[in-house]
């Protein structure tokens, strides 16, 4: 008999929470780290657009160069960690 089919209301209430936690558990850091680097590069690229629209072109160039470096690193990090 399934735990959800029992008459205990506490077990029925805990079952969806337990299933939700099981779904999000176990993501290895080797998959997360390259995606975080990519996200940081994307944020720097968008920030460079904001700097450029405000007329701060030097900061925009620094942000673009930083984003390009991070973009190059994320693939290397993924291959090194075998997280592709």
C-alpha cells in the first residue's frame, strides 16, 4: 500500500514536500559552476550596455572584455570538470 493512501494526514502532507526535495537534490557542482560563469558573463555583457547608454564607455569596454574572458573560461571549466 502506498504511503499517500494511508489514513495519516501528516504523511499525506509530507509526501509532496519529500518528492519536491528529492527532485532538486543531487545536482553536482561540476554542472553548476560552468553555468554560473556563463551567467556572470551574461550579466557583465548587459552591464556594459547600461554603461554605454550612460556614456561611461571606458567601463563598458572593461565589462565587455571581462565578459569575453569569462565566456572563454566557461567552456574550459566545463571540459576540465567533465560537466558538459
